[in-house]
């Protein structure tokens, strides 16, 4: 038996984490949650490290 491993970038893992959190706490569908997750991460990435 062989297992196929699909590599995920750190960015993709972060998107999945935020998307899953959004879906668990709202009624967003997967497509909308993924789009919103990308916007959330973009905003978070532009906050200065000292502020985070």
C-alpha cells in the first residue's frame, strides 16, 4: 500500500487554518471562506511585527 503525500506551503496551511476557523464560526461556504481567509491573511501580513 502506498500513500500519496501532497505537499502544502506554509501559506496554504495558514489559509486552511483561517478558512476552517471562519467556517466553524459562521455560515460561509467553502469558496467564500477561502476568499475571506486570503484577505484576512493579507491584512495580518501587513501589520507591523511590533504591533502584532
